[in-house]
C-alpha cells in the first residue's frame, strides 16, 4: 500500500511521502487554526508546512513539479499561508490593530519584490547561457567571460526568496500571542529589508563587466579557435540526456584518432552527462549557429545515432558523412533506412554488411566499410572458469554468470527483453545451481522506463538476487576473507576520496559560462583519473567475496568490467551480445518471443553460437556445463568463427582499421573538394573571357551591329 502511494504521489521514498502528506495536510490544519482561532496551533501547522516544503525541495521531489502544474506551486502555497495568517488576525479581533495593516502591507510589498527578483534571476541565467558551450576549447584567451554570481544567490532562488517571509510570519504570530505590535513590526522589517537586499544583490550581475559577451562575439571566438585548431574529424551527436552513453562509448576512440578530432553535441543535457575526455567538445543547441560555424577543415563527420538534427550537419558537402552507430546487433534499428543518407556506413564485421543486404533498405554494398569495434579493446579473452571442488572451494571460488538483459523498448514487442517473461526463471535457476555459481545482475539503464511490468520484474529480480546473496553469506561452504575485503574497502574509500578531490566534487558547481571558460582539461589529472578508475575497478571486485551474488546498477563498474570478471553471460538480442562475443566466453540468449530455436538463430546472427533459452530457462544447464568443463563445450569453435564474422579479424587491430577508414574517406572528401574548386575556377575563367570580349550583333548583311562601312 505504501509503495502504491509512493508511486501515485511520484515521490522517491517513504520519507518523501511522509513530507508530502504533512505538507498537504498542513494547510487545512492552518485554516482550522485560523478559524478557531489558535495562535499555537497555527504556529505548529505553519512550521510543519515550512519544513515539509523545504525537505521536498531539497530532495528535488517530482511532486513539487506536479503541484506547480495544478496551480498549487511554491508561490501559491506561501501566499495561502500568509492569507490564512491575516484571517487569524481578523478572527483574533485585531483588524483594527496596526499589526493587521502592517502584515497586509508587508505581504503586498513582499510579493511586489518577487517580480524584480524573478526577473533578475531569469535575466542573469539567460545572459550566462552560452550560445555555444565548450570543453577543451580555449575561449578564455579570446573573450572575457566573468565569474558567475555566488551560487547561494541563484540556487533554488525562488524558494530562498519566499522563505524570507518566515521572519514576518513569526513576528506577527508572536505579536498576536503577546499582544504587542513591536515584535511584529520587527519581524516585518527584517523580511522587507532582507528581500530588498536580495534583489539589490542581484542587480550588479546584469550590467557592466559582469555580463558575458553576446552571441556574436562568442561565435566569432569559436570560429577563431576552429581556424587555429583546424579539426579534421568530427563526432556529431544529438539525443536525450539518457542517451549520453551512446557518445561516451566513442570517446576513447576519438582520443586515439590519427587526425584532429572534434566532438559536436546539440543538447546541453548531453554535455552535462559527457564523460571526461581530452577531445575538444562544442555544444551548439541552435541549428542556425551550427550551420554558420566554420567547419571548412573537417573532412569526415561520424554519426553515432540516427536523429532528425543530423540534417544540420549532413547538409555540408565539403565533408564525408559516416554512420558508425552505438552498437552492433540484429535489432531493426541496426539497419535503419535513414542510414542511406550517409556517404558510408561502418560496421564491425561482415555480419553488418550482410545485415544491410538482407534488409534491402537502400544502403549499397560499396558504401559499407568493415572497421571492427575499437571500443571492445578493454574486453579480455576467456582464460577458463576458476577451478574448485563441488560445492565451492574453501576460498569460495566459483564460476560467475552475468545476467545483462536489455530494456523493453518502445514498441512492446515481447522479444525485446527477457526480463518480463524469463528473468525470474533465469535468476532462480542460477542462484540454485549445483555446483554453485555466482550471479551478477546488471540491467539496462532504461529498464522500466516504458513498461510497468518490466519495472516490477526488475524489482523482483533484484530482491531475489539480494536474498540469495544473504543466504549464501550464511552458508558454511563459503568463507569470506574479511581482512582482504576490509583492505579493499579502505582502498576504495581512498580512491573515491582522491577522485572526488580531482573532479572537484563537494565544491560549488560552475555554471555554463564558467565551465566553458575554464573547461580546458588538465591532461595529467585526466590520466591520473584514468589510473584511479582502473584501480577502483580492481578494488571493487576485491571488496566483497568472489562468490557473492551482486546487483550492479549505475555507471560503475562498467559493463565491460562485468564481462571481464564473468565466465558466461545470459542476455537478449542487443549489442551487448555482439560485444560479449569478443571475449570468446560461453553465452546464452533468451528467445522471449518464443519463435523457436532454429528460427531464432536464422533471424539473429549473434545467437548462432549461443545456448538458446526458452522463457522457462530450462536450457541453462547447457551453458553451465560449458563453463565448468571447457573441453565439453560444443560451441567453442562456433564462437570463434562467429566472433570474426561479427567483429572482424583480430589483426590489424580495430583502431588501426578505424583510422585507416577515416584517412581513406578524408582523401575522398579532399578529392571531391579539389574537383569542385577546379570546376569553379574553369567556370569563372569562362565567365571572365566572355565578359572581356563583347559579342557584336550582326545584321542580315553581315555588318557588325548593322552599320554599313561604305
């Protein structure tokens, strides 16, 4: 019942639900206290509403946003409380008292100050919103970007301003209780004074040298930087904040390009969720600004997603355009007809080429280039499952199976994910397997965003894994090395503290203008962070027993790190399967739509070397047998062949192939541009010659202009 109430109220916890109930119930109590009238009751109810409101704001509760949509927003709630206070004074027969008129005048003046306060805050934010936000781009030497106002002035500014009425409310209530107007006017004076000072404190930031340069100057500075840097290869991306992983997966590849890289983003939300990188990044929300940007030196543009805003870059003819995608799978999205707008489509291996041929969506075979998957370099190949006697070794070593289902998708197709129909069966069979295995459950970050059934299944699976982990911890067969784990946890704490120090967490967040000004990466710090993250990953896996079941959500540890500590995987049709094949380890894929094993393999290349699971997961024994005894693995050779078919050969490395493809396409772009310049020069020459020799009209008798010579 409580969980239902939490879902309906759109709050995140029981504490938030309690605060929401207290806040909503507090206003009827305020009215009742005003009508009775009772100053102590009114004061108590007012305190509850103040505290509950503040708590919900501090937690960023979604309920606060929804209240604004139904005309019960922040300002209305404060106004109602103030009106009820005036009603209380009237019911106390203080309508003829100066404190009554003082309270009314105070609240009118207080709300009169809200307008300039809100206008100033919005103006400051608008002026500090850059037309182009950047990272690793030196604008500081080209234009002056002033410091942002102190965060305390702008952060949750409306809430802070409205809460200044607390002094007046407290003063008036105390005056009503002790029958003395003086204390009330002191509170009123403090509220009006502080509100006025708050407004005045904002004024300097909308004038003079505290205003960032206008859009024209910022864009000119960016063009000046582009002219100096002369980027050659661009990674272009547009999408929602939740899709940032699609561009993040390409950052390492961009850092290792032989040509000069540049990343162009279209949404500020993506920039805010972009992983640290040394590559210059330009976020250009406005299409007109992008189309006017000087990208004349760019020869290759790479696209990680098929989205409408790609058209703003695709229109540039001086560069060649390539769809590189953000995964390689047999899903329909991997052969989107939109892909035919690009000059080339790059796939990992032969499978991608064949996929387009079978789909027949207009992508020509000669426009497809196989480049491997550079992102898969961190994936380690299989060394065999850990050895140990039946029931687990004394140190608890046992094979690890990763369950990494994809999400439910937008179309409700039951074949999208196994989590709804098969997830619980899969996990139940794994946690009860004999000999035992360790289960890692890492769901897709979008799981449950569309389907309530998927969200509920995810919650049940999470509970099942955690329950099994608790039971295993009590099993005498499994012994934990508590000293080693304590050392690992201490190391984790040390690494996290250093990472927090390096990333500047805990300090004031910079606004967009400051982040653009100061966004040059410290390469030494970047490299140290990379080393620390590798150390963090190692310490993380040592911080708990190697036999402990685990639910893994969030960005860390990464999916590939989970690949590396696993001996087998269960998943669905997605790029996760294609990526895991790079490890050479056994894997199983769930036929959630129940089309049958043969049909499933015929329709999905990536499962041709997989154990095919029905929704009952009865076939899991085949996967576990292959893990425990590699010599008895019937699909080992099939996996080797499939790996090359899907991902290309191991040599040359995929990064080498990728760089070669970039260089080849850049040469094609340059050849095209030189040809265009040559044709333009010839046309100009012809036009000049025509203009230099006037054409004379001849008369019927052959005389120029019909003028006789005789």
